């Protein structure tokens, strides 16, 4: 098994955020090879395609394909953006890449900019991440000083400017077009698509945007080859992936492992459950993905295809573990509150629907549930799904609907007995 | 309305974007203004918008949309406890209860001495070290009643930069 091998490989090395330490472990060799050998932009994109790298922010879109959408031969600025607005509950991996491996992210972006002909870029970091913001800004200064950023990089014709952009607190800015709106100084509300960012992105210019972990995977793919990366994982699910394992495990943390690792092995790496506890349910990809029953999860391998077959999604790799001490209704009520809070208010089904779902969940949890409430939740959910500009609302529906399907008797107990089947106390 | 230092910081932000895209510096300019003055009054929002050559409504829209802007005065230390799912599963309600008892205030309230404001916020992206909270620029993780008491004592001791 391949542990902590790609995007967090230097975590644990003292001062791993410094350029000198990164360079000492082979850092920026891929960029030098690309620019000085040189490697043609098309060849870089085909290597990324070969690696089967898929977007690590949640949607899992093939990265090489996305890069190939960037138009060629256009005049004016093309932009490359990094989505570091990590905010999906259960997700805490990009923060660690930025704290421990900022140069791996920066090198991946510079290579991407060269491959797509982008001349300016921004790393959009959520505003609460003050420590990572300072680390990445310091790393950018180091990269400028070494001539890896700026005009005529390493004496070539290629120029690329890169800055940090600080968010100001809004989950929705993790949606790529909302992020662009925020970068333009507006409310972060998603745009209608099409047009897609590759033709109309930041300031209406051709733009590509990828997640932190996606960019941080690029340098090793270039230096070791697309086949090397692909073979770390499995076909269509190339490479390694960071899984943020949180909730009821003894050693919560970020585990970077080969795609396709059995879930039960990942659970063991995270220290397993607390003594005397049974696995009740797992949310495998962040709260926007459907809940999976514990027993079913034990048969799953950690890759896009296997988790999808289990009725959920790998998402951002945010594995939330719940043991038999949880009240499902109380937990889902808490999750619903998040989506109500974070709805940007643009689309009516989401603005009204997220609040509606939470209010019904809230009364169920507080002993005021009605017989018809479960059907009401399912009906409201089905009238939200697919009827909004972005995926936030679908993500808010998924935990409600999936948990009713899996734990209906626990919901019914709340309605009949006006209290929880399982008391969590102060949790 | 703002110091030379803040104006210089805003001018620096302005250089990161194309000349015709002054609005891109708006979020940063509002943050810098809030850092200096404590919160964003309507007059301050209008002033910041004017600095960038924007109508005041652009600043109001942004200031009311994003959670990190304060539109009213808050305590010197804002205790932002994460209550999202991983923190919830690891006892964030108990953290809030403990702080509430120690400070004698509820969520959204500020202590009479103006030192602390207690807030519950949504996911701060530090789920593996739950439960956690943000105070100023810093994250405080794996919180326990004991560590909370130590932290409160340090903050009461006068430092704004307690890690």
C-alpha cells in the first residue's frame, strides 16, 4: 500500500513549507523539465489524461479533459484559478496541503498555466484559513524570488503571475462560478452554465479552475509519468487520494492512500472505532453525499466507482464515521442547518427548500414531528433536486433522503415517542 | 476614515487585479477597514466603496453576504465555535455550553466588559481536530474543558495573539 506518497509526501519533514526543503526533495524539477527540456503543452495535457487524475474538489471531473477545453490561439489573458475554499463539512485536506506543501500546489499551477497558456492566476483561499493564507503568500514570494513566477520564467517566453485571493466566509464560493463572482468583488452567487468557465470565466475570459489537491498531484505526474500515477490506483480511478477521516474514530486525520483501498482498511488506519462501539453509518464524501449504512460500507473500496455503486459519491474524500451512539435525526438536523445557512438565496427551491427541510427536521428532533413529516421531507426533496443553478441544494437533500431510507424506524420513533431513540446528551 | 497603513494595504490589494477591475479589491478593502475599526458601519462601507470608485451598494451587498464581516460592534475576542457535523459528533455542544457558563453569555452575545463574543459557526475545515473554534487569526483544536479554561485565561491576560 502506498501511504502519503503524493500531495502530502513531505508532511512531517521539518519546514516542509519552505522552498529550499521542497526543492531538496525534487521540488520544481518537473517545472524545470517542462520549461527547459522543453515539453510541449499538448504533451503535458495528454500525460494528465493518461494519469486518470480526476478533480479532487468533489465532482471528480477528469482533469486532463478539463485542461483540454481551454481555447487555443485567443488573444488576451487566460486565467488559472485554484479552488481552496475548503468548506464541505468533514473536509480538511486542502488546509494541510497548503500548510505543509504549498510549493507542490504552486508548482502544479505553474505547470498547468504553461500547458493551457494562462498568464495570470489566483489561489482563492477561504478567509478563515489565516494561517494557510500566510504560508501560501510566503511561498509565492519565494517562488517569485527563484524566477518560477513572474515575467519570462527561467529565461523562457512563458510568464505567469499568481496571487492569493482571500474569501470572506461563504461555503457557496466553493462552487466554481460563485468563486469567480467573489473574485470579481461581488456576492458569491453561481452563474448559469453554459457558458462554461473555459469560454467565459473570470472577467469573462477563458478560465480553468481546479482544487488544491488536484494541482498538487501534477508535479509528480509530470516527473514520474501518467502511467505511474494511474497504477497507484485503479483504472478510471488513478492515483492516491487524501481521505479526511473524522467523527467517531480513535485517530481522525488525513490519510493519503491508493484509490481502491478497502474502506475497512482505511477505518483501521484511522484507529478504528471506540471500544465497544459498532459502525452505524458513514458519509463517504462530505455531507453533500448520501449516507451509507455501516455494514454496506464495510464492503466498499475507496474509489469513485465503488462508492458510486454503493449509492453515494467519493466527493472530496471526506469520510464521516458515525458509531451506534449517534441519533441519526439529531445529526441530520445539524447537517440540514448547514445548508439552510449556506444557501446563497438565488434560486427559490434552494432558498426556501433548505429552510423548509431544516424546520421539519428540527421539529422531528424536538418531539413535535407529525405522521406525515417523512413523506413531506421526501416530497420537498424531490421538488428541489435538479431545479437549481448549482449543486448545493442537491447536497442538502441527499443526507435527509438517504437517512430516511436507511433509518426510517429511527425517524418513526421520534414521531411516536416524541424523543430520540438514542440520547446523545450534550453529544 | 482609515489610517495611512490601511490605505496603503488597500492600494497594494488593488495592484493584484487588472486596472479596470477595481471591484476585485473590494472584499480585501472591507476586511482591512474592519480590522482597523472593529466593524463595518454604513459610513465605513460607503467610504471603502468610494476609495475604489464603486457605488456604495456594491459594498453593502458584499458586507451583508459574507459571514466574516461584522455589521455591529463585537467583543475584542470573537469565539467562533464550529458546530458542523464532525465537531458536533465530537462534542461541540458541550464546548458551547462550557464557554456559555464560564462567560455568562449565550450565543450571539457579548460580555459586559466587551472582551468576548460567543458565536456558533459552520464548518471551518479543521474536522480532524474536532471540536475546534477560531479566535482571531488562530484555530484552537481538540478542545477540552481544561484547554478552554487555559485559553480564556490567556485571552483575559490581554494578548490578542494567543495560539
